[in-house]
């Protein structure tokens, strides 16, 4: 079966097995931030955006991504760095294994909801499994990030947008400080290496 898709901004056309999952496909193409943690669609580690919508790539046939755009954490480095700093400050990254899925789902949440309530945050992140923490660090990180974003309307992330709007990240936004970028090395390194193994 032959499919076409855009992955990491690059158009691909390839022959695939009918039973190939999207998780396997993106990892074969160097997207190591996407991981399989459960094989039952229960942990959120395999989250990717399919045409801007978060999906669990471990349970999605790659064929379903035909003629669509797939975005992984590798394609969201700037946004991940901004938010990743706040995870690190709260000690919420600990082993780092769950961070890619957590960051992907947080980006999706904050693109859809400009000022989510605690209940909306909990509901949106309910599918993310973290074995190291009680999720309090992640909640504090999101709330601190929201406060910071209100003071800096030019932040890259995560300006609320509808699915039809193009991603305008970087346009007219102020760049993050060197200190922020340094603290966010965790997020960048997760995207580059796939995090802890």
C-alpha cells in the first residue's frame, strides 16, 4: 500500500505494510520523541498531531495518515522549549520518559483553550501516564506557564487558534531569553534523542 504524508515539514511518499502503525512509521523516519509505553493506548507517550489534532500513534494505522500532515515534538522545538522550562522548574521532568507526550498534549490544550480551568487541564491530560509524580508538578508548571504567557503576549506557543488557522509561531513574537533557552534544554534534548530510554 502506498501513502503520502507531510512529516517534519517534508513530503513523503512510501510503500508500507497494511499493518504498520503510525508510531512505527514516524520512528522509522527519525522521530524518536514518539515512544511506545503501553501498546494499549493508555499512556500518551505516542501522541502526535494529525492535521493539528492529537492522536495516539500506537493504535493508529499509518494508512490513516495518508494525505495528511503529521507533527511530532521534533517539529515543535520552539514551543516545547518555552513550556519545557516550566516543567523543569517544578521538578516535573524527573525521568523524562513521559515528557514528550505531556508536552504535546499541553501544546494541544493551550492552542484550543486560551485560559483553561483546572478541570479542563486535568481532563485534557488524563491520558498521560507519569510513573514518577502525582501530576502536581505538571499542574503547577501549566498554571505558571499560563501566568507567564499572560504577561508576554508574544510568546511562541500556543496562542489559542482554531484548527483552520495556519501556525504563525515566530511571527512577531519575541525570542525567549538565553536563560530560558538554557533551562529548556531538557525539552530540546527530549525531541532530539527521544528522552530517557
